[in-house]
């Protein structure tokens, strides 16, 4: 069964009995519904941590985001879920500050007074052992975390090496102004990454390649690999075939012929040629990946 946010309150091993770490997950966005790669990683890391300790999840959220059938209440992580309304990104003011200042635009988009105040209140209300930042986008809040009375360790989960992604984008962007802005932003991100590697207590990457890249930039950093995983039992051929049969039967019951049903009937092994890609299609790297697989 696919895990949902409700699982965290249903499974007894998720309850915090006073032992184990107290962890604040600090993320740019809520981690439900599970419809992007970042949300999947954030959710499952928090879910597994909640089995062994106490978890609070603090993030930005758009209006209505995180609510609905999948939950989104404070009990979902065995502790608190705190959200702050997300301000509009890429405003003229932020673009100008990104061009002229030291802080890169992707970080400015997630740096607000409201979030700094919410973070301060959360750290004052509860003593944490670890604060884990989900990506470089939340790096500007490090001074607030360092002021916490419990002196938590600060860990950064590197979903990507953002400077590398921005550099690649700058090489492919056809618009000259955007290309130049992206090139400058890539340099700002690289400088920020080097500071983070020195100032954070530990770092987590999704691959050995990313770990090697970070260590090349700062050999003294503490960097560990926690790869993304897949529930292979849930996504087995048998389970996929069963789900597909149910989908076909549902279409027939409704009087419609599901698209592709004839192709599946002709080729029993067609399921091996299907690719499920979970990701945001407003993200250039994901768009390029889908186009690559679709060729």
C-alpha cells in the first residue's frame, strides 16, 4: 500500500516515547501530495525519522496546499506541522537584488520575515537536536537556527548541487539576458555552497557523485549519502499489471475504452516499456529528462 501522511499517526513505531532525536525538517514547500521528486524525498525522510524520534515539519505553503485526503494536520509527523504562506517569487525587487547583491535569486525567493519569525517561534517552543534544511534555498535562515537555545546540529539535505544545474541552464537558455543572469546566479550559488559546506555541521546527498563534487569544493566537510529509494514490492510487475487491469475494467464499466488498451492486449510485455516520471514540469531539468525518455 502506498504510504500517505496518515501512516505516520497510524503506525505505533512512529510515536515518540521520549527517546530518539528531536528533528526539525525545514523545507521550501510542504511534502504532500506526493507529486514531485522533492516532496517524495522530504516526506519519506521525515516519515522514517518519525519512527525513531520526534519530527516537526516547517515549510512554506500556497493557499490550500497540503490539505485534503492525504492529511496535512499537525499529527501527521507525530508532532507539529507548521506552514507559512508563500510570498510571490521572481518579483522585480527580488530579481534586482539577485542581480546586484550577494544572495542568489533562488534563495531570495524563499527568504521572508514571516518565515524567520515562524522559525524563531518554533525553535523557542521546542528544543531540537537536529535541524535539517531541505536544500540550499533555506540557507539564509542559518543565523536564526544558530541562536536556538538547544544548539541543534544543522544538516543540509542536498537534493541537487544547485550551482551545477543553474550553470547547465545558462548554457542552454536561448535568451541572452536570461543566460547572463543564470550564469551570474550559478556563480552566486557556488559561492554560497562553499560557505554552507564550511558552516553547516553535516550534509546529505542523493548520490556518490554529488558527495564527491561537494568534497572537491570543501574537502573538510562531513558529507553522507542517503539515496532515493523505491518501494520495489509496490511497483513490481505483478502490482503494476493488477493496477492496469483494474484501470481497464473501470474504463469498460464506464462505457469508455481507455487509451492504449488495444496496444496492451496485443503485447503482454508492453508494461516493461512504460516509464513513470514523477516531477514538476515547471522545472527545466525535468522537462529535458521527459523529452529525452520520450525520444
